[in-house]
C-alpha cells in the first residue's frame, strides 16, 4: 500500500451557485459578440425603425394636425413595430446563434463543458441566453422605450386607460419571439458542425413554411393554411397579444399553440443533441 | 485498508453494434494508475465513462461511491483531459482557463488565482496571453492538462497526456503527474506506450478489445512483455550506419529497412537498455535522426502475445 507524502486537501472555499454557471456562458458569448464590429453595426441598424417610430410619436403628440397616413398610436402601432423587428431578429439570430453550438461540436468543446460541474440544461440555458439577449435588445427594449416616449411626449395621460396593457403585450410578444427564434437557431446549430448549414436551415424553415402557405392559399383560396407558416403564426400571436384584428382566418390561439409546440419540439431536439461525446453509430 | 475511488463491476459500453468496453471490473485507489492499451482498446471510452460523459450500457460504475452519469456535483471532484484538442482556439490561454474556472464555480479573484497557478504548473505562464490557435501541439496538450487540474480535483483522468510533447515537456509532465499522485489524488493516465506509463507509476491496468487483461504491478507484466520484441522505426540521414551500430547489441533481434531506404525498423527485447544507450550512439556517430516512433501495432502485437 502506498504511503503518501502529503495528505490531499480539497478546496474548502465557497463555490458560486448554479445560476452563475449558465451566466458564465452567456456573459462570455455576449461579450465576444459585442467585440465584433459588423455585429455592432447590425445592432445599431436594427434601432433605425425605433428612431423612426420615436419621431412619429413626437410628431403625433406635438403636431396633431399633421396627417400620418394610417399610423395611429394604438396597440397596433406597437405590434407592427415588433413584427417588423423580426427582420432584424432573423439576421441577429443567424449571426449570433448559427455557430454557437456547431462550433463547440467542431472544436470538441462540448466534452470540456460537460466534464465540468454543469448540466446539459445549464449549457443550453447559457447559449440560449446569448441569442435571446440580443433579440430582446432589439425588440423588448425599443418596444418599451417607444411606450415610454409616448408617455413622455404626451401632456394628457388619459390615453393610458385605453392601452394600459400594451407594456405587458410588448413583454409577452418580445419573449415569445426571443424564445422561438433562439431555440430554433440553437436546435439547428446543434445538428452538425457547420454554422452555415444551421443558418441556411434556419432561413429555409422560416421562409419556406411561408411560401408553402402562400401556395396553398392561392390554390385553395383558404387562409387557414396560415397555421403552416411560422411567419403568419407570429403575426397571429402578435394580434392576439395586442388585441388587434388578426390578418388570417385561423384562431390566434391555434397559432399560439403551434408556436409553443414548435418551441417544445425544437428544445427536445436541442437537448437530445447535446452530448459530451458524439457517438457515430 | 485503501479507499476505492473508482469501482467498476461488469461494466460494458457499446455504440450500436460496436463494443467499446466489455464486461470490465476493476477498482482504483489514490495514486497514479496507468491505463495501457493499443488504439481502439477502449481506453478513451473508459475514461469518458468515469468522467460522466458517457452512460454505461450495462454494469455498475461508482466514483467516490456515486454514479457519475448526469451527476454534475460529482464533476467538481473530477478533472478530465481529453485526447483530442477541445477548446475555443480564438481565446488566449488565460481567457480559456478563466472561463473554465468560472464554469467550475470559482469567482473573481479566486478564479484568476487558480488560472495562474495551473498555468504555472504546466509551464505556460509566459504564453498566457497568446491565442491558443498559435500554440504548438505540446503547448495545447499542456493547456488541456491545466484545465483538468485547475479546479483542484481529487480524481484526474488524463487521456494520452504526453502525445505530441517534446522530451523536456514530457519529463516535466511526468514529474507533475507523479507529484499529483503523491499528494494523495487519484490519477488514471492512458497511453499506448508502456515506457511513458512506467516512468510515472508501477500500477497499471492493461486493456485490450474492451477487456482488462492484466492489472497490478507493472514489473510482473513486464517480464512477459520483455520476452516480446519492442519495435522502433527511425528515419535518418544514414539508416544503414545506424543499423550496423545497433546490431552489435544482443537485445536487438531484428532489423529491417524501408523500401525507400530512408528508414529502418529495429526490434529490441530490452527497450529500456535500448533507449538508454541510443542518445550516445546517435551523438557519437553524427547520425541525424529525422523521425522516430514506436508504432502502435507494436503494442498491439505485445497484447496479442499476452492474450495468447
């Protein structure tokens, strides 16, 4: 039996809790993306619609005589803003998310992550935090700021009684957008070693589902096929949350159910793909 | 009575129809244990099972009395160094380790302190601000070991840790492994080169085709192995001269030349003596060695011999 020269003494200090582990992954990812100039330009660009709508709010509140076309400062104004922001959400998800897991698989970094005291869920939560942070940055933050601008620019706050629920709608819609697009891009990123493949798959799923809907609608003159389109479902969910009239005939609740079901399916796919060791059978 | 850090009973792991580990039973106590076997023997699979990265297909595996699979708390006590490069190459060595320290639960100053200490352990302090992409293979190997020991683990699993290291780095790493073992930690170090393992420890587990074929003190196994010739392939400026110098020794039992005439394969039944005298012979006779390796099929042959 060996005699050891020095008895082993394990670290007796205090370890940070579990939340800290997933935040470590998120913080590092966010910091790395902020260092990329092209990505910063993209974020700045995505604030242009906010600036435009901010100006619209200013004009509408200070110069009520000026006609702004169909634009009125009702819940639809905020819903349309968030729906339009999906264009930037797509690009940001592509840029920030397509390589997040694919590159870890490519560099075998998953086995390093998962050999540390973190769970697969921590890893996914950390990566999810990166994409959703940027999505919320261009949806939730400007959305709430627009509402705040409306309050700041108005002398009379009586309008609040009509649209008091809008901040909650902005929060709800922004989170649905963030969760849906983050989980979708991460699931595709986890499918292989190529960020490019994940990006192409991401755009294909989003746009082809809409193309399919348009074709079927054209053929059968029935907009119930909107349930097949992620884009249309997002529009329906927005209409439901902001209490505006939906664009298509299916009930918005059905669209919400499809979005939630898709999130669950993408999450299951994502969770199944995260393995410390890639087993090729 | 010694404490059992790892205990495996009838452990099996298969990937579809491919068997990685087959009905394996063994135990590990504190100190350094060598895990020896040719490529494809199941060494990496076994280390990944112990590290909790793979789920056993059958049998029981306990680490510190707990099941490692899906047990993230247990991973705080385990350090794992994979065989393949596994890191974000765009980071500097320091940043890479800092992330690892934070993932391991250390915060602020303590994390930085641990990073610097582990960099010092593997002699990479001077290269801490270089990107990992610019590291040599030996440096990458050392940073992998640094991430495995950074969080002060009690059980350290090293998969081929000396691969790609230069002789000086190799010597320093062997010393580090020995020291960690003497501190009372448990180290399981895999290799397909017997001499590497012998330099670190006397305790070995021999694994072949997913099965343990021998376990215990290396000297008992060594006698058997010594009867089987050890093969070394050289490429040098004058293979014929090198062969004529080595053939004089009784332990050299076979010499063959490569087809292009630039290489020579030597078989020795006393590899220790062979390696001891080799530097002097080369230096005294002005032979320039361009490459030297002990083919893996050499160990495969030894194992086949042992299995017989």
